[in-house]
């Protein structure tokens, strides 16, 4: 069964989707983006997952390790 979180959120009048990191895939991100829905993912404690979410175009990530995530982002900008 295919799930369309972006279409669901848009139909319900939501501006953002807040999935857990294990519940999200690139297809869900694409559906959200196509429907103008922001994607704020939780709880991203793995830097490989953070990289994948950034590559997919997610808008925000909630983590238990903000210092590590910030260091990773700064290193990626270089």
C-alpha cells in the first residue's frame, strides 16, 4: 500500500509533516515537496541518516545530539 503524506497533509490543511526518521522514505519526501508540505523529522541521532535526509530535501531534523549535528553541518559546508 502506498502512502501519500504530502497529499494527506495538504488535504487536511497542514503546513508540515513531522515523521519519525524510521517512518520516512524518499517517496514520502517527494510527495510532501510536490504538495508544498515542509518535512521536520525526529529523532535523527545518526549522521548517515542526517545526510540522507538532507539529500532528500527535508527541512529540519530534531536530534538528541545538536552539537554533533551542527558540527556535521558545518563540516559539510566546507
